[in-house]
């Protein structure tokens, strides 16, 4: 049985579940059951509509929703394809982009969008605990996984503490590698926020996404063991390519007591 007929088999027009959701779930089930690999074409809107007797508009709604979730992607004029599985971004470890990609068997890469010396804005100055107008190194990089742009990272670091960063070619070097090996900095801990965001025109063009595509926005300040800020970083990750993971413990009574101690100290 072809995939379009297999989808049709799973549809129950009398069920209460909206038809577009039925098509969406059936498509995922068929991709999984038939082991359709990433980058293989799925049946077209017309084929699914003909096999199921469901309007093309409803089928389109199901496909669009799977594209937004990053399960499928389209190539104009070619069709709709199964997307690669999402990259896992662990939240509990202080790792670099290079380390995270390598761990998952992906080839990390960077394209430098801007590398400049500039005076600290009031916000950057607060984040890095320096005086406003202190000279900073600003590095904007498009981060690549197997050659595909997956994130835009903008980092600010003090040039007083790290003179010479301007001379380094960050399309070839990892920032954490440079900080550890050339400046002998120990990246000890960080505070990071994650928020939902959408791609404006510039981000959409850089990340090869439609305008308003959903993104994961991170903001991180990384500190050395003496609690001195090292980097302030704002990044936008493609949410169709990443999912976040955290491992959780039970908060037992003893742990609870320890936590209370820590927070009330
Ligand atoms: C991660 C962090 C950034 C950090 C970067 C360094 O993506 N979110 O805060 O600057 O890694 O990456 P690399 O060492 O690969 O240049």
C-alpha cells in the first residue's frame, strides 16, 4: 500500500477529532511505520486529498502545521519532505555550540556576520559588570550544523580583559576554546534564560526561514569561578531544528531542606 492510501486507512470521518488533526497524526504514523527517512518526499497535497476524500485546504493545514513543528519541510517546486530529527540542546551543562554539535555527531561551523570593537551599551555594561562605554568585542556568528544555518549567536566580551579577540578568525575557532586555551579562563557557571521569539526579516534571511517563523531565544551570562562575567550572549535558535532537554530530580525532603538553606542563606 502506498503512503497516501495508508493515510486514508487511518482517517475516520465520523470521529470527533478535527480532520486536519487526523491527517496530521496519520501522516506522522505512516512516516514512522513505513520508516520514510529524512529528505524523502511525502505524497503531495493533491495525492493525500484524492486518497482520503478530504479537501486540499484541510490537508494543507495539516502539512503546514507539521512544517511549523519542524517535522516536514518544503522545497518550492519540488514538494514536501521529511525533516531531519531535531537536535537536542541540553540545558543543565555549560557547553559550547561546538561541543554540543560534536557530541551529536554533527559537523559544527560558523560564519562570522560581524566582529567588531564597540563601546558597552548600558545593558551590556550591566550584564558584564563593566562601566558603560568600556571597549567590548562584539561577535555575531551564524552557527552551522552540517553546513546548515541553525542559530544566530551574538556575544559581547570585555576587550580590557581579553585584548586581541578582534584578531582571531572565529569562522575557524571556537570561542570557548580560545578563552580556555589562550586566555586560560575557567568557564565555571552561567545564568541562562529561554524565551519564545519569532524571526524578523534579518533573522529570517540569515537562518533561511520564512518571516515570523518560531525561534528559541537564549540569553546567557557565563562567569568564571570568582563570579566575574566572561561573556554576555543573545542567541536565536531555529525551533524547527532544536528541542531543549533537562533532566529532573525529585525534590526529596532532605533536598528540600538543603534548597531552603541555600535560598535563605
Ligand atoms: C553556546 C553558548 C554561547 C557560547 C557558545 C560558544 O552556543 N550559548 O554562550 O558563546 O556556545 O561556542 P563555540 O565555543 O563553539 O564558539
